C-alpha cells in the first residue's frame, strides 16, 4: 500500500492526512497498516500528475498494488466497516 499525502507518516501537514494516519493506526481490526508514503508538497509536478492519473482532486490518495482506492473519506469508511482488509 502507498499513500500520497501532505506531510510525512509521522508528521502529517493537513487535517485529512492526520485523519487517515489515525485510521490506519487505530483500525477496527487492531492490527494497523504498514505502508509507504510520499509528501506531495515536495514536488508540485507529481502532485498535479497524480490528480490527473487518479482523476481525484484531493489528497491523501491511497493506492493498493498500484490501484487507486480513494481519498480519506472513502478509505476511512472502508476501514470502519471492516472492508479495507
């Protein structure tokens, strides 16, 4: 799993990235999630390309095995419902 977000895993820089990191850490299954991440604030070109590639205008964006799964609201809802595992 890979997350394109504002900030780092240990230091998110927006409320949406913070919410996603908290959901990953405190998932309902109690296991948390291991993932890589990229701070999209560090590269405007990648940030704009991702919006086009995923057809999703906001961040964070979550990819699993190279497939876009959604933003914070979609992924947090899947986690809460036990459907993300």
